[in-house]
C-alpha cells in the first residue's frame, strides 16, 4: 500500500504559497490598475506604518514558539532521564534478586534417625497409611 497523503500539510503549503506569492502580486496588480496617485500614497503610508508592528508581532511570536520548543526539549530529556533511571534501577534490582536466588547453605538441618540404630523397636499404636496407599516425598 502506498504512502498516505497528509492533507493538512498539503493545505498548509497551498496557503503559504497563496499568502506569500500570489497575494502580493494580486495586491500590486490591483493597486496599479485601480488606484490613483493619492490613494497609492495612502496605501504606502499605511504599509510603512504597519511594517514595524508586523515585525514586532512576528518577533514576539517567534520568541514564544522558540521558548515552547526548548521547553518541549527539556521535558523530553527529563522524561528520557527518568526512563533511563527506571531501567537502571530495574536492572540493579534484578541483579540483586539473582544474587539472592543463589542457593545458600541450609540454616536448619533436620536429621532423621536410622531405625537400625534406635535402642529398640518403636511401637506403632495405629496404622497411619493404608496398605495400598503410596506416599510421595
């Protein structure tokens, strides 16, 4: 299956092209075709007045976006460091558990007596296991 088209990006490219290339040319054509000299002077004065305001607004927006971008990088690096710490702690915990899982010497040994060494017979007062039962140990 082919790659899917991201229509949001295509629309953004079209809007940028229309806004940055087509609109200024259409405005210039309109201004030179339909306006007289006095109207052109007023249009130029308004553009000259608005130009620094547009630059200032663009600068402020750019700073805000840059701070947000850097803040996103800081957040991502913080989460990455937390994930690495979690992984390292899990590895250390697993290594500790593996070391604890190694067999140790028994602390309490139970020795059952050899019946042949007992000083006599052991009386059995009642039968504990039926004759056909099998006991697994």
